[in-house]
C-alpha cells in the first residue's frame, strides 16, 4: 500500500471545501462580532508591538510583546512565503493573491481571538513558565467534557512540529546549501543539529532572544531585495494590481496548450496558500501568545494580530509582485505579461527564477540565503509549538525527551526524502485546525467580552490620563 497516496486522499478530504469554509467562516464570524477590530485598531496594534508602550516588563509573563511576536513570526515567516506564493499563482493565477489578502485580513480576527484566549486561560507550569494554547482554552474554557479535543490538538501539534516545522525545513535548507553552495547534505545536517540544539536547550528565553535578533534582520534583507525589484519595475505596479483584481473574479482563458484557470481555482489556491503562510486558525500563535508580558489579554492579542498582517499583506504581496513583474508566473508563455518564461518551474524554483530575472546571479543567492534563514528560524519557532503540546500531554518532565527527538528529526530531515513527511504534516495541520476552530466559535463570546472590557475601561483610562498630561 502506498502510504503517500493514502495520506493524500485523507488530505483531500481534510483540506476540502468544508474545512476551508469552516476556517474562512470563523474569521468572518469573529470579524463581525468584533466589529472589524482588526481594521479599526491596526495602527494601535502596531504601536503596541513596536514601541515602548507595548513592552511592559513589569507585567505578568515570560517575554516582551515584541519578542513573543518575533518568536511567532520565526515560525510563520518561512519557506511558504517564498514557495507558497509561487504555487498559489501557478495554480490559481494572479487572482489567487487577492484571495490570499482576503483570508489574511479575516485571519487577523482569528489570530486575535486565539491570542486573547491563550492569555486568559494560560497556566504556570512546574518550571515557573507560562503554558498556553488551544489545549488550555479548550479544557479550561469549555470544560472537561471537551478535553478530547485538547488532547487531539496536542498530539497532532507535537507531530506537526517534527514534520512541517522541522524535518521539511531542514531538508529544504540542505537542498539549497547543496545546489547553491555545494555543501553536502550530511554537513548541513550536522551544523543544524548543533545550532538548533544549542538554541532550544536554552528554553523559551533564549529562543525568543534569537528570534528577536534574527527575524527582523532576515525580513529586512528579503523585503529590501523585493523593494529593489519593485522599484526597478515601478511602471508595472498598477498593471500588476489590475491583473490581480481582474483575475480574482474572472477566469483566465485557455491560450495555446494552457487549459485556463477558473475563478474557483483562484479562490481555493489563494485561501489554502494564505492559510499556510499566516497559520491563522491553526492555533499555533496561541502556543506563544500566553508567554507575552501584558496587563490585559487584549494588548497581547493585538500584537499577535499584527503578525498575520506582516506575513500575508506585506511579505506575500511583495513576493507576488516580483513574480508578476518577471512574467514567470504566466502559463501562456508571456502572452499575458509580455515576458517569456522558462517552462516547468514551480515553487521555490519559480521565485528564484523571478529574482534572477531582475537581479541576475545575485537574485538567486538572495532567495537561497532567505530560504536558509527563514527555514532555520521556522525550525526554532516550531520547537516552541511542539514542546508546548508535548508538555501538555506528558508534563514538564517530558521536555528533555522532546528536545532530543526534535534535534534528531532535524538531522534526519537534512539527509532523507520527505515526501511522506510532507503528506503527514498536511494531515496533522488540518487535525490541529479543526478542534481549535471549534473552540474559537464556542468561546467567541469570551473574546468579545474581554475586548469590550479593555476598550471600555482600561484603554479609555489610558487615553484620559494622556489627555490630562497633555493639557
């Protein structure tokens, strides 16, 4: 029996239309209940994330709001933002980018809700650190009768971290190191094992310190490179956006040997890739959010919400524009974009070719280095997700065992084929998502209540004090 074929059939069901409707619908429901809070308070959320006002060192928690956000972004900004956008465009056309935006904007409300519940229902473990996540808000918020959902999330979260968050990343890094720099996969695996081991053995504080240093640097490096290409093609920005909006609602006609793309394919591709890029609804953000230092759950949640905006609206859009400018996305042989392209490219190779088309060999190295750093930060960030799930199942005594397993998986991933791991990771992600979304819907009134309490009481008091000082 071909296990990959079996897993792919399961994934076709798990990631089918009903699941996507549940995920998308949850974001819409929360947006309505919160009266579009992610749009109304986005500026305030960024202020809390990147200014001293949001970094409350004297509040309860383990790390600052900024470091909590960087740790989340470490696990979220990754290879999916490079290869995932290319896949979305090749499968769904330029219109897929529009639907990535939509799922990202509604996903901000989902991630906000996850973070509020994470902070409200967090607990302190035997090591004196906070533990949070869907496991805790399911069990403590919905009661013991729903504990089976909490256990299910924890099991699949621990496995997903070993797969999509770890071995798949180390495998991709090893391939890039071998292709671009001639480094043997075995050597890459050894280096990764040592570096990852040294970082995760230091616990959450060391991980957040590394993320707080590494994530801004790698994001600036990749985004600056993208901005250079966008600047070089300034006259194509408006035409590119016109194509995105047009093909979001109109099918791409068949041209030559190209069979065309239906609007439904653009929607499905954009939504699914958008979910994988920002992880809103998977519950991963909640595993970190509970460690943030904040005197009210809403503050930490607003900061967490900005992560979805950064990943989908900023990073994915820039990647999409670079692909649009290059013409490599165009399956009609350049007849739509006016630029000829090399056939057979997809995923990371497509993005690499797009950067190289504008920046030459330097463009290839930029993508290669970005993949290496994004992949490494994802490995470190997803360790936190996995260990939190493992801790819920086996207590703090099981942390050291999971660390060893995690480091071992990192090394194995660098030197083996991971077709099966990819398929299993997709399944694990879906099985994490379902219990989390059920909990978000059932606890949505708690999210609204906490939000109202903050903006009607705490937020108003702060504004009044500032007005008094100013006068």
